């Protein structure tokens, strides 16, 4: 028998004003293939959420032009996770309170360009983590057949049992994705599209296709859709240490979970 | 604080091999422009134990479906049976619900089935057709089966003559009355869960019958992708021939007069055979 207990607070702020506030709590007990779940309250978890959301609210007040969703989740193993989704002019990042200000400023700094959509892609700001989240992480969740990744690339994406709420069935999901390069080639291509922020992505286990929706790039927003093997073959180089990408809320089976994501500056060629 | 909405619910859900029984009660209200939702403690304690008969009911349906579909063809299978009571503005009502979501695969195709009843026949029909699907074909005239037309209907609001079917209450406790569906703001409010801020929506829409259905025309029996705008990728049967095709659903040539069936698309959609 296993027991899972959770409390969460979820707030939506528009232009510095609170517009929606939710409290959720519950307990799920699993015996074999059966789960009995109810909205039982664990006061300690609710208190942990209250403390954490107070800290997050302090950052929100100054984001006057943003739509901010704060989600705090406290689970019985003592873990308290605070995520903030900050959107300005339809472009969003997912961050945590310590990085919220820097990521809010990033949202104001990045600009879409109008370059022709051709050449290599340079994945800035750790955004290659989203490409690898779909092509490596989700493929691992679905036991996809191996494809040939560059020998200089290592990807750490451990799968652990996770669920969004007490109402949900736990699934093996990524907790984080960290991509690293060791002595990777790196030559900045003359003809390139520079990706700053990504709006979303998907992996279809049936077709083995990877989709990434780019939100901000030197060529403006665009959608890339390629097979997993093509994605792996396209990775042409990387440089530097893994960079924290501000934002992966991963949705699978209707359950939205935060996945911390890091990747070095990376080049792909042949995806456009 | 003005109106307080309360919901007490219990659902048994089968989800890809796991049966989960969920009991919860929640309330939602608006205060100073802030929508708030939280669990609430019921005055009368509700049983928290699993109900063997309810679980058996769901499990029996799951077993029937699995028997009707070749193993390996089911990619995703969720079936649930629930009961809920609602209270707002002095109105109280209760409802029972059944929901089924199934995706069946025959690479590279995936058929999507969403139902509000524990129907096995429709699943068997789609599974059988998917197993013998042939090459892509184009069609000029096509019938849409009720489960397909119901999925399309929300995309045709304001474009096709349809009405909101009266009966029951909306998310704010107002009676749902039969009304013509137009581009105007809907009179009713849809609240898919207690923690979701209600939105104006046309509820339980149905197309008004007109024209004549050609029963010799090929029939689309399942979606192969979620609908994008009015573009439908569907699994189609024409005599002994089964094929995938993509059609534009923006022009409806006729709507059957048969009794419609309710499907869980948008804020409720009645499906009936339609022709493009």
C-alpha cells in the first residue's frame, strides 16, 4: 500500500492584481491496481503552501504588464515546489521565485525577427532542452527504440512516478532534463535562425514525430516537425555549460507538471 | 460574497489499467472580483470507501471493450462513472455521468472515440474498420456519423442552424432553455468543474434537421485527429472499403431527423447523422 498526500495553492494575477485563487488538497491510497482518493486535508501541507505562496506574491506585484500564474505544490515527502508562469504580450516563461525577475526581464528583452526561415538553428537560452525534452525525454517515457545521439552529448532525464493531483493516476514522468556537452564541435553557422523562447512541443509515440513551436526567434514564430531520428541526426554542435531554460510545464494524460530543464547553447542543422 | 456554488461528487475512473475512486466536495465564489475555489467540509459525512458495485460496473464495461478490440490496438482507454450534486442560488440538482475516451491505433492511424455512455458497439465498429483500413481516398459527398458530427458542431456555431436544447441547470443554477444558437453571447454559463471559473457557453447544442441524407454515401465513423477549425480527418466506410480521408466540414448539406445522441464535446453537443 502506498499513500500520496498533496496540497496546492494556485493563483492568477493580471497586471499586479489577483483575479483567481484556488486551494486543493487530498490523499490517495493505492493498493495494487486500485486507488482510493479523497480531498482529505493535511494542515501541515496547506501551511507549507501558504508560506511558499506568500514569498512568490512578493515578486508578482512589480510585474504590472504581465499575466502571472503561481502554483505551489506541497507533498507529504516534504517537497514544496513553486512555479510561476509569466506571460507578456502572449509570450510566456515558466520560472521559480528566485529567477522570476530575471526571466520577466528576458521576456521584455527578446524580440521576434523577420529573417528567412532557412539554415541552421541556434538554440539560445537553454531552449534546446525543450527539443530534447520531446525527442529524448518523452520518447524514453514511451520506451521508444533508440536513435543515434552525438557521442559528445549526454542527457540526464530520470523518470520518476509523478502525478499532478490526488485525483490522478501516477505515471513515470521526467522530473528534470539536463543536457551536457563534452568536447562538442561548435562553429557558428553564417546562415542561421536564433531561437530565444519556445511556446510548446509534443512527441507522438505512434509516429515518432517531434514538434516544437518556437515563440521567439530571429525568423519570428514557427513550428518545426521532424522525426526523432532526424532530430538526433541534426544536432551539429554545442558550447558551454547547461543553461537553465525558463519553462517547461509538461502535459501528459491531462496532468501538467513542471520539469526543470537545462541545455547548452546548441546547433541543429537540417530541421528547417 | 455573493453566490456560492457547491459540488459534491464521486467518480470511479478506469485509466489505462488503474481504477481510481475519487470523492470530493468543493465550493467556488467571487469576492471583490476574485474567483476563489476550495474544498469544503460537508455537514453530512460522505462515505469514503470504495463502492464495490460501482467499481464492478466500470470494470465490467472495461472488460467488454477489451474483448471487443484486438489487444495491442488500444493506445489509451479511460472510462468513468460518476455522481454529483450541485447547489447554487437556492437551486439543487444532481446528475449521473458516464464518460469514455478511447484511442485505437493501427499505425500510422489513430482513431479517437469520446462517448457519454458505456457503449460497446460503436467501439467494436470503429476497431473492426480500423483493422482493415486501406489507402487514403478523396470523397465528394460524405455522411458524418453522430459521434463525428457532434465533435464538429461547436465549430459551426453561428454558421449552421442549431438550437440549445432545454433542460437542466447551468453552472450558475439558471435553467437551460431551448434557444436558437447565434453569434450573440450565450445566455448560460458552463462550469466544467467547481474550481473552474464559469464561462458563457451554448449548452447541449443540436443541429436543426433539414434536407435528405443519402444513405448510399460513404460514412465517416470516427475522428483520426482532433478537429482543426472545420477540417476533419476521419475514418470512412464505403461499402466494403475502409479508408482515411480529410474533409472540410464547413458546408453541411443535410441533417438527419433521427433522435440525436448527447456527446461530451464543448458544453455538450448532440450528434445526429449529417451530410457534407
